[in-house]
């Protein structure tokens, strides 16, 4: 199986690369790490690269804890997720039947205190807790 992990040099991506390293898979990493495919190369060759892949896993996104959240950094946090996902999805859509299976992951949690549930905070929040009607924080919107 030929797998491309976009964001494969990040926290979750590295775990997947190591998990599949001992199996009979071809793993390719698209990321910011120097041993990864870089975006310039990928963008110039996206159609051919994705035609050769069976699975595309997108985990891209700038590290939320790496820097202070200035206005510029907030834009980078959103763009690194939205623009990357858009580019990958458009390329897969153009490939049609030749596109790899596309798995996309963003946040793995729900962040912040839900203002509409403040009275319920005396018990644990779990998978049955209703979701907030709208995002109250940057992390909620980012996920």
C-alpha cells in the first residue's frame, strides 16, 4: 500500500509513520521537516504523486502551542489547515476515480467552556454532553 501523510512530520503524523514503518507499506511524508516532500515540489507534481497513492491522510496544521497567538499567527493557524485541505481536496476531486482514499483529521477534542452549559459543569463532560451551538473560542473554531 502506498500512503501519503500530509503533516507527517507533526506529532500525530510521526506516530503514524512509526506505526507503519515495520509493515509492508510505502510511506511518503508531506511536511515542513527537511526529509519530507515540500509543498513547492508537491504543488508542481500533485496530480502524479496522488495518482500513485492508495491513501492520502491529511493531518496538516501549524502547531498551536509553538508561538504566541498574534493576529498574524492566528491567520497562519487557520490557513495551514484550510488552504492545505482545500488544495488536497481539489486535486483529489480533479483525479476522480484515480484519486486515493482521502482521510482528513483536524482537532481531536472540543475546547473551551461552553457558555450555554455553565450550570452543568458539576459533572463530567463526555460524549453525551451536547455540543455548543456556536464556537466560543479560537480553539473551538480551529477544530
